[in-house]
């Protein structure tokens, strides 16, 4: 059952989705001190593998050093060039692409070509900017602020769950990324309600789950939705496949939102992590990591089932993500012209809880 049994107030106005001043307030108060998914170790398995990103307007480089992922500002202190320009690559020497300055994992210089040219040498001024990182299972998180809450404090009671969700018996399958011409809050709010399912996901989900099967946990720093998966011929086949690879059958779908922008999804066959990243007041980057069930059985039949399961799960997950995408610019344009206050139904009460969190955290805005 839903927590509320009557319609709820829309706590944000249309202006809150289009105001540049508010957007910068959100970045400063919510996102810079926060923790964000950045990469997983399965994507960068070798020592020296790296990937580059843009996060909240900062160019970042993530590098594997002896099995651990470290995050740096992707800028060389020498002449300000980006250390690496490729989206992914391998560099055993951790070297700047411009003049070949090499660095250690703590950001200090390791080797400088013709170092005598730089005497006397200020080592601290030539040190890379390194950001806080922490791994939970296969996923690595980064925080752009040197001081602030630990990841455990940030995730609260969900910390232990997140540690086990993205680890065996689940394995990394693929990533998905898109950018939308819409404010970041619209993408988050869309993920928090099932009211839109009959219109946008007719070919995938079909009908929204009935109220009596839904469980909502509404807290200030997070909300969680759980519901049994519908029992039909598809779920019966899925259960057979899960048992075939040595997985556990629960038939429970779980969707957890750690405010403001981390989303976790769990089913018997998959795990999903989503990062909703604001780029500008009306542009959002959406990054998704999909893990599929590997199971515990190691035999030829289990291997075949595992391959089929992984392909089906990733195909359906990407289809569902793609079904949402066209609506976001329509929402943004509607908000820019809206003269309405808005209203939230009981099925959308997690949206209300999210907006309540924003009101609490940004009273000045």
C-alpha cells in the first residue's frame, strides 16, 4: 500500500526547473559535496588502464593502479594540458600526452624529461589534484570535495547493501549513457513513479503494479520501492534460468533512490546503478551500469544460460531506458511555459518525498 491516501502538494514550482541561480545553488550544496558513480573495476581491469570523464564541469581521469581505481583532475600542472584526451586507454607510465611528464599514484611527479630545466623544482606545485574515491564491490565512487561526509555516512543504511549488490554472483555486463535537454530533477522524478508506465512502457512493462503489491519507504535522505514481479510465463522461464545458473529466486523488484542523484535497481537477474548528472540548468547526463547474474554453477549448460540471460537482460534494460528518453525535452519545454502549480498523486509519492528533501536541503532557494 502507498503511504499517503490522498493527493499531495507539488512542492517545487516550474521556475525551480529553469532557474540558473537555483541550479548553481544545487551544484554547490548537493552535488559537489556528494558521492558519484564514476567507473567499475571490470571496465578497467589492467594496471595502467584509464578512462576520462566530465563530472560537474570538471575533467576527470580514473586510472587502475595495482587493482585500485584512483581519480584525478585530468590536467597536467606543467602547462595545463589534459593528461589524456581519449575516453579510454592504457598507459603503463601514467604520462601526460603533451610533454611526457610522468606521475605516481599519489599524484607526485615520477619522471620529468630534461628535469634540469626546471631547477629549483617545486614538487608540491607540480602535484596532480587527486579526489577521494572508494569502491563498493565492483563500483567506484568519487567525491570532488576534499572534506565532507564519508561514503558510508552519505549512503547511510544502504552502504552494506550497495557493497554486495555489485559483486559476485553478479558481473558487469555493459554501460549505457545519454544526454537529455532537460533539468536533472525531471530525470530523477521520472524514475520514482510508476504512473507513466502504461503510456511510455506499454511494450516492455505493460501495466503499473497494483497498489496492494507496492511498498514505499519514504525517508528524508532516500526512498525505496519494492514490489513482487508479476507471475506469468515470462517470469516462470526467468526463474528456471536463474536456478540453472545457481541464482536465488525471490521475484522481488527493488528500486532505491539515494538523494539526490544515485539510483539502484535490483532483480533476481540483474543489478543496475544510475547516475543522474546535471550538466546545465536544462541539460543532464545519464550514466547507467548494468550487471547481470553470473550465478555459482560452472558447467556447459549454465554457461549457455548465462550468456542468453545476459543478452536478454541488457537488451530489455536498454529498451526501457530508451523509451523514457523522448519525454524529457517535452517535460522541460512544458515547464518553461507552464502556468500551473502541479499536483502529485499517491502513486507518485516518492516524487513528493524527493521534492520535500530539496526543500529541506535548499531552504534559501
